[in-house]
C-alpha cells in the first residue's frame, strides 16, 4: 500500500471521526475534540509560539491511516521536557535553535501515543513511516531538530530506529492494586505514614470543607469561570500565565462528556477550591488545581486523596497526578520512568547531546531507585 504524506495547519480540516478512528489508546488528550479546541480557543496558533503543523498519512483512496500532532515551536514553554540549556548552547555557538519541531500534547505532560496509526496489522509500518517523516520534514525545513515528548515504548522504538535519541525523566503514578476502598489502600502503609495521611484528611474535614464531584459537561459556564480563576491563581503564584482559558475548559467539557471530573471544595455552600481531572484508557489524570486562599492540607486532599478515591470507586488502574513533586511519594505515588525522543540536525550537537543524555539517563535511573526507598508502603510480604 502506498502512503501519501501531507500536513495540515488546523485540525478542523480533518473530520473528527477520521482522527478519532486512529489508535490513541483512549487517551483523552489525543482526541480531536481536545486538540481542536486548543486551536479554536486560541491556546495554540497565532502569536502563542505553537504553530500547528500536524502530519497526516493517507492511502491511495484518501483515507487517513496515520497522523502526528505536531507544532513548530518558537520557544520551549509548556512542554515539561526541558531543553533550555540546549537552546543556550546553540546561541553561544551562533546557531538558531528555534523554530524547532515538536510532537506533543500542548501543556500536557502525559505519556501516550504520538505516532497515531489506524487499527490493523500494518500499524508498525505506519509508525515507522511517521517517524521517518518527522525527521525528514524537520531537515527539509532547516529546523534545528525534531522532538517527541512523553512517548510510548512502541513509538520510542520506531523513533530510535530513525536516529532519534532517548531521554529519560521521572513521574509519579498511583497504581490500583485492587483496593476495596481508601482505608484498604492505607492499610498497605507503614503505621507512621498511615497516621499522617489520616491526619491530613481530618484537618480538611474539621475545617468545614466538603467536596462535590461534578461531571465536566454538567458544570455551568459561570462555575467554569470560577474554577478557571482558581487554577489561574496557581499559575500566577508561580510567576506564569495560564496556558488555557475558561472557554477552553468549558468547550472540551461539553465536547467530551464523561472525560472530565471536577472535585469542587466548598465551605457552607461556597466554592473555595477545585481540582480538574481527565479520564480515559483506564487512567485518571490530575491536570489543574487552585484555591481562593491557602488552606492547610487542602491541596493534598483535592489533588491526591480525592483522585485516589475516584480511581478505587470507578476501577481505574492508574492515576497520574501531574509532573514533579517528591511530596507525592509519601502519599503512595510511585516513581516511574518516562521517555522522550530527540533528533538534532547539527551532527556536532547531536553527538554532544547523545553523550549528555547517556549520563542523564543513568542519573534519572539512580534517582528513581532512591525514590522508591521513600515510599510509604510496608516492607516485606504486605507490600
């Protein structure tokens, strides 16, 4: 079967049914609704530094058989795989690092497929063709390189076969080991860690905070604006502007019924905080959080304990609460390696980065091994 490659500047040019027929692993962030809303709400495109250039593969009949969400990047914000030092090294050498080519989900550090293939026996060939296209198109456009963030093992193998370099990082995941309820989960903790978790939950309850669980598509627009204001406060507190908008959250909630859950914290009927979760493929993803003011232990309750209870109640296998944060260890989130793939056009820099990544992988593996020793679970047969 001959394949014909092209790229599109707006996902609206591709029928949603065709895109969603590709194998996305039921990852909600790869859905047409999510990615197209980023564009139509102005979160990417325009002067954001994220120029959509999605790769598509079609067969002789014009049917979509493969695709990659891809962007020309004018900076490295919103990626969560940090390459600022690479850009600085290019600048010192008198070379331009931007624009670069990035295949990723904007503002979303979540592992999932990136080389999207139609279901069927030729999926491996399609992934191989897409990996080759990413490298070749970056080279023809005279970009500094092509990067693919938060890859699956299948995609990583296809990309490395085309000369991409492997990079490791660490995230923290909660795993459902068949827990009956939250107390059953805590029973796996050592006594001191179990006592601490219960104390954190008790402090929130004793402060008069109650939680409501809301399906995203049932949240009215006015409440979405309140929730967005909470999350924006979190961004601003760290010196950053919010990447998204209230319009975006409301739109994807309506377009993706069942994919978004909001844990709304209230005191005497007034909303004081919220955590926004996405769900799909047997996993829960904690994405955005904020509060009207600081409340002791409220962040842990809203973002972690409420999510764990949700997973146990709905039989979800994993819970990814977001990037970074060694404080997640004490609450039962296990350090897990992530991968990304990088191809650099400049041979000298490619060789230097390859040596750097070899050392970095060893350091990340050592960090993960050390972090596992700080998990709260009981040692021995009980774990």
